[in-house]
């Protein structure tokens, strides 16, 4: 077990560190599954500086970093999806830091920071990502369907499992606000 990561909200000064984490993680995880050409095209669309800066500046979203010894080792980003839902768009941990509790810590912090009116958290997982699917199942997510084209614009041609988690907040006070 490693030291517990420090979790904080990202700022524009974190752009390079977030982008580098996403590029490294995406290349190591998805090139073996889907090929370099497809992965590099998706990276250019989904993880470019313009999009990441917009995500960091989205006041209705939660954009978190996990750091150990001042180094970014994880990232999570969740956005509002309807009146009582939030979509977890990204949760990535440096491949060298898997199985150290960082993903769990980021997921718990995302949930803690959501407004009390949020009743449901949803996400998409690459259908070939059996360890990611198992991770989310361990954290209370259930399969709610499938899609043949995942991603923020449904433009990846990567089949995915749609997963949801009821946050059990019906009538309960929340712990924080999104953002």
C-alpha cells in the first residue's frame, strides 16, 4: 500500500499534468485493445487543451486530481446529466499506481462533493475493460445497458457498458456541492 493520495480540485495550472496523465493512461490501456490510430484520434478530440480547460472551468462539474508527493497520479471528472444525475466522464489512475486505492479515493471524493440533489451517478466503461467493470461493480454500480459508440460525443466506435449507481440520497442531506 502506498501513501494516501491528496485529493484536490484542479486549476488551469494543472493542465499539462492532467493531459500527460491522460495521454499515458490512454496509450497504455487502449492501444493494445483498439490500435494506435483510433486511440490517437480519440485523444486529439477528447483530451486536447481546449477541452480540458473548458472542463476545468465548468463550475457545474467536479474536476479532481489525486497527488502523491506532488505528482498527479489520478484524475476524475464528473458533469451534471439531467436534473438529478451526474455522469462520471473520466476516472483514470496512472497505470504504475493501479491497485493502490487511488481510484476508490477519487470515486468517493467525487460522490462526497456532489450536491445533495444528485440521486444517480452514471458512466460508460469500455466493454473490453473487465477490470474497470469489476471495479465499478465493487463500488455499487450495475449494468444499465450497452452502447456501440461511447464517449462524450458518442464518436469513438468503442463499445461500452453503461453503468449506474443509485446514491441513496432520497430525503438525505448532501455533503457538498458540485464544483
